[in-house]
């Protein structure tokens, strides 16, 4: 018990980072990401960090990032899901068939009817959740290893998708549905600013509310200036991000079409920015909800406890089998949500949608610090991981790196990132 | 004498063809510590896991306060105020002390979210009582010493008002000072009227801490003796030879 006595002695001088209590891991990842972006920006003569490219980068990341948040829970509970790309394809196929064939022909709703998008999305989410739950049941109750269940699932669902559509590409999809794709559905400058403002207020409230709760119980809190600085940094990041997205101007042709669709003429010299894409908004909502689930609900607690020590969780009265079903069902739900975004971005469903996404998703979660041994992982880490992967890929494409070399680099980065993580954990005594 | 708190009656459990516990009956009274002794594989842990819900017995009966009960899983055991402190410390290494203490029984806010601040406050309060030196409330329990981890495990049992406590080698990984702390704690819990099953290899500790000792060998009960009636050598003889000491044999 010698180690408990030490803090009682004169408190050691604390560094800036310690006072701010910022996760050094998070800082390291953000640092790596910033360096990566600046490097690409330098090599591409400033083409990498243009509003246009930032916009594209974010909408390209959304689909993988949404699934990566679910993969965190899967990996934290010591499982794996190799079927997410195939599941995405089945959900996408189910939704495409619902909106272009089932609803118009069976219920007589024409393409473009306001009920089509919501109904098909609900169908897709139900399909994804159900399939995920079946995976979870096989893993949890039948005790088949998740690796095998989802490896089988990879083959099964990829080809169920094929059967659903008879192997055909289905499109164009419903216009309302396409709003979830990115470029086709953005909030515009005004609402993006409104949302950014709300986000800043929410972040500030969360930080100071947490502080108040700790003070109420008499726990130590960070100095006020540290909380204020943290809030300021978060606010600057949110506002900067939205300002960048707003700065990406909608092309004049497209604006003219938009005005023509409403039967108006475009005023001379009119310009408008895209603003926040709806798909990115979906990702932000997923990120917030998943973070709350992970940290503030019993379910989230149990996910991490089960990953840390499955026997302890079971002995504490946690129904770990049912927990497995729920975790996989959640993964299925998120795959379906990704399917909405991915197919809406393409504006059609194709057979190869989501191919190799399982590897991108797992890589994103792992680069983001999720440990395959279980028990450790964060939602923001997985999203940042997805962003880093996508930046690498599109940055190299922009520089003109050969396609095979791109994959070689991405693969090497994955392995190197995990190595750095292992070394970091060893140095800091494993947190 | 009053009704026993726990009656284990004719418990049998077999794995494959091997009878791990063969027709064993033991009682436990309130405010009593009963030691379970025996070699590795004698069946002590297996017997007690039937009470904690980790295993399901093949036949036999468990009575609590004289009433027969069904214990099919750890949740059933908890509902009967049976708490266990396992040899392998059933703690989730990646979570902090408060999260472990409340694992499976989290305090929640009005909105159904886990109330971290309140759980930490409660944890600080109970640790103040059990182990005043404990300060690492924010660190995952992986970073704690053996004694600190043990005090988290004990705090969990104490906090939820256990009536029946099962301790499986609670001092196996501890230094002398920490062992003394656990011994004092057992005395304190006894005074509060808990019934405690203590599984241990250390005959000396059992003789010191327990009122009675039940000795098992090869899945069968050798006998139950009052610790005051026997010497440490007698107990050792029971464990090795599987026979009651001569002055007690009928």
C-alpha cells in the first residue's frame, strides 16, 4: 500500500497538460491528424485544405465513421464483426427495392412521394437491426465465435443483397432519400451557423455542469481558467469547421437549377455556401448518442465491464449473453444507417456497395485506440481514426500516388499506429 | 439453537463422471464464520459456487432462514443478499473503483443515466471506513495494489448489506498488514450479524478467524468441528487423512 501514501506528501508540480486534464492520447491523435493535413496541404500546393476538399473529405468519411462507432462496442466486448460491409449492402438493397419496386408497385406510391424515404429507411433500419441481433444471438447464446459468425455473414449478406436486386444496379433513388448523401442535402449557411451556435452552448453547458456536479460532492476540480480554455478550444473548432463548410460555394449551374426548380430566376451575382451536410449531421448525432451510451448508461458500463473481465461481469449479475445480442443489434442498426448515407451519396444502389468496408471500419476503430484485447476504446477515437484513414487515402490520391502504393501505405500506417499505441500504453502504465 | 441462516443439504454436483461435491451438508448461523478447508480439488470452491449461483447443483437443497430457495445464477444469489469475494477478484480491471463497486447495480439519475458523481461520493464514503488510505478513485483498478483491490471487492459486499458473505481466499495475494486489515473487517462484519463462509488454505488463519471449520476431501465432507475443540494438527489431520480427530470421533 506504499503507493497510496505518496499523494499525501507535497503535491508534485503539475504540467500544463496535467492541469488541463486533457487526454494525451487524444492530443496525440489530433496532432498526428493536423500534421498529416498540413503535410498534404504543402505537397499539393494548398489544394488539400480548401473548403471544397474538406467538404468532400467529411462526406466521404461519414459512412465508415458511423459503423466504426458501433465497431468500438463490438471490439470492446472482445468480439469482431467482419460482416459490416456486406450487411450495409443488404440494407442498401432492401431500401432500394422498397423505394423503387415494393412501394411504387404494391402501394402505388410514385417515386418522389413524401412517404417513400421514411418508410424505406425504417425498413432498412429494421433489417439491419434484426440481422445484427441474429448475429449476436449466435455469438452470445449459441457461443459460436464472432469471427466465424460474421465471416459467414460476410458471404451470406453480400449475396443476399445480390439476390434482392437480381444483381442489378438500382437507381436513381428517391430525391428525399438522396438528401442524406452529402452534396445533395446540406443545411445552408444560416442553419449551419445556428447549429454551430447551439453546439458551442451545449459543449459549454456540459463542461460546466460536470464541474458543478463534482463541486457539489466536494471532489477536486480543474482551475476555472482551464475549463474556460477547454471550452474556447472546442468552440473555435466547431465554428472553424462550420465556417469552412459554409465557405464551399454551391456551383452557379446548380444554383440556377435550384431556382429553376422553384420556378424563379436566379438574381444576378447570387452566391450561397453548402453548409453542413445532413449526412455529417447524422454522424454528429450518432457520435453524441454513442458517447452518451458508452459513458452515461448502464448498457455502456456493462459493455466495458464485460470487455475488461467477462467473468466479473457475469458474476456481478450482468446478462452478458443478452448484452452480446444488443451490441450486435446496435452494430446492425448503424450498418443500416451507413447504408442510407452510402447509397444516397451514390444516388443508386450497386452490387459492390460497402465492399471492403469491414476492413476500413475495423482499421478506423483500431487506429482510434480500440484494443482488440477488449475493454478499451472510445467513440471519438474511432471517428478520428476514420477521418485519418480517409485523409490519407484522398490525400495520396491528390498527390498522385499509385493505387497499389496507397494501400501499402494505409496498411503500414494501421500497423504502426497500433505499435505506437502499445508503446504509449506501456509507458503510461496502461490507461 | 435458532434457525440457521444458510443450510446446504445433501449437495451433489458432478463434472463428467467425477463427483466434485458428493452429498455435503453444512450450516451457517448469523454472526458466525465457518471455514471451509481441504486440498486443491477437495470441492470447497465448487460447493460454495452452488450457493453463489456460479454453478447449478445436480441435487440437494439450499435453505435460507429455513425456507428452500432456488439459486440458478448470480443474480438470484444477489437477490438473496448473498455476496461473494472471489479468489480471482471479480473486478473489471479497466474500470475505476466506483464503477466496480456498483457494477450491476449502478446508481442512476432521474433520467436513467448513471450518476457518476454520486457513485464516487458513496465509494469515497465507504472506503473512508474500510481503507482510509485509499485515494485512487479515478484510476482503473488495474493500477491498484492487491490490498487496494481487495478492499474494493470487500466494499462491494459491505455496501449492499450482504447477509451472507462468501470469501474465497481473501488474503491469498496480500501482505501481512493488509491481511490484518481483512481479519479486522471479518470480525466487524461478524458483529453486525453476517454469516460468513471463509475458504482458505491457511489453517492458522481459519483457526483464528472461524467459529467452526468444515473439512472436505475428494468431494466429501470429512466433518464439521468447532475451532475451539481442535488443534491445528487436528485440522491438518482431517485434511490429509480425511478422518475426524480421535477425541471427537464417535
